[in-house]
């Protein structure tokens, strides 16, 4: 089996096995220990927020206070980069967690249909969150991204995803203003290269490159049409999308991206930008805190904005992303059982208290999915900047929900796109990856 299909096949096998085993295994508490649970009860949780990250710092403070208050024991497992595979393996082995703190992305989009998780609609109301969580945030977590779809989980970590422009490096290259058109961008990239400065850095070999490619590829396409192509294919047959792919290739061949970009990943991108070896990157708001932690002062020299647009673009202003499909709470079948669901409720409610949300805003620069005034928590200078992005950018369609489980094979296609693939090779590869 080749690598482009192995992940999808694993998804199918793991989910089928999970369903088969789910009916004959006990709860995680029963399978993990034969002894009685503590008086406060216990929960098994897998979290995407790993130790050392800003999100984990805020998470730890909230959970320490929660366990002290409730007496509930939390058995926490850190999710890996492939947290979806990790959880499915646990489910298949009869060790399903009660709650998963995870992105709505790739294989997690199939968990509701597979019976790994349960709909969260009733909990939204019963837990007092219906009037707190913003409707647009909840809708992004509904099947199909519409108000009528089942709620797959409870959104928590919203994000902005602008383009970072290092104004000091631009000035060193003789650039006084951030470019707003792709023609201007090509000229800026040449000036940066002539000054020995890298232009746009991105992880051409992972998810960061995937998102950035789609941001450019949809430059001429209206949102609904782009969603349809992402979900069903037709890249080669849709003229506006092909125009966007041609634009990507044109920018690549004009030297807009740093050298050897096809071999870079997200860590390379961040390190290059924070070390001020490249003047531009596209990154989510989770990078705001990391920019400060880098200790170079790059955050003070960064202006946030959008990616330049071509003449005739479907966007009115330079493009950016924002959304609420970052990390949220997904309740498993085990977590929904009578002896567990009240414990899950208490833990989830603790995260949605204003002070807890504010902690995440301050520490991890999340875009709050809930109503309220959290501006006072926006102490990070980049986060403070991002609150005014609506005035200067147009928002592109984030591909995550629409490409679903095709994400990994698409990344492999796009690694070639950052290398030497032609526009025709790129569109054909995307069509093949989408149709499986």
C-alpha cells in the first residue's frame, strides 16, 4: 500500500475496529484499574496541548484549580502530532478516553459518524453554554459547517491567521510599505533577495504549506465554489481555481518563497522568521506567544496583515484566515455514559469561565469563541494588533473541514508544488488525492 492511501485506510480500519470493540469493553476507569475510583470520580482525557506550549500552561492552571475544587482525578494523556491516530488506537484497544481536547480536522471529522464521539447539541444547552458560545463559532463545529448540522464538539481555541511582515527587514531592503498586490510582492521579493534577506518562509512539507497554498489558490474563486472543489475535486476543470494555481506557480518561480522551501516544516518556518532570516510568514495566533518567547524582539518589528492579491481577485483586500476549528472538546461514547457525563460537564464548564478564557487569551493568544470583553487580556502586542485585522484583510476559506481525510495525501502533492511541479501536475494530484 502506498503512503498516500495508508492513512485513509488506517482510518477506516481503526474506526471499524473501534465500533466493534466499543460494545464489548468497559469504561476507561474499569479497564485501567480494578480498584474503586476516588470519591470525586475520575476522568480520562487526551489533550492536544502538550507540555511546554503556552496552551498547556493555561490548561494546567485551570485543571489544578478544578481538581482542588472538585476532588475529581484527571488521568491526562498528551496528544501527539497524530492525535487522531492515537485516540483511535486507544478506542480500538478498549481504552477510550472520556474527553478529547483536539482540533476539528482530518480524521476527527469522521468520529461522530463512526460513533467514537457523541453530538454535543444537548450539552450546549444543558451546560449553560448556548448563550455564551458565539453562533458562528458553534456553526463551524457543526457537520457541514451549517447551522442545521449536528454539533461535533464544543469550540474553544479560535484563531486569527494573518501574514507576519518584518518591517525592519523590509526597510533594510529598501521597501517602505507592505505590498498589497502580487505584482508588488514579486518586486519586494527581489529586493529582499538582493539584500541577502529571505522573502516568504513557509513549511512546504507540512500543514503550514498546505494552508498557504490554498490561500493563494483561491485568489480568484468565490467561497462556495472553493468549498465544493475542496470537498469533491474538480481543480483541473475549474478555471478560477486553475488561475489561482497558476498564480502560485508564478510566485514560486519568481522567487517569492525562500530557497529549499519544499523541504521545510512548521518548526523551520517559525525558527527562520523569529531569527529574522526571512521577512514574511503566514502563521496562526498561536505563534504570537512563541514570537515573544523567542526573545529576539521580533514581535515589536512585525506588522500583521494579509497576503497580497492579484488584479481581478475574488478578495477585496489582502487575504487572511480566521476561524474556530482550532482545539475544542469532543465527548466520547464513554464520556457520555451516566457515571461520567456530569464529571465531563464540570470540567468543560471550568474552561468556559471568563477568567479561564481570559487566561488562554493572555497566555496563548486564542481568539475567544465566547461572548464577552477580553481586550484587557490581550497583553501580547501581536494579539492586540490582530484585533483590528477585520479592517485590512479579507478572509479566505480555511480548507480543514472541506478537504477532510484527504489532508495527508494533499500535503504530499503540495510538497511537489513548492518544488518543481507544474500547475497541471498540481491540479491532477489534488483531484486524485480528493477522490481517494
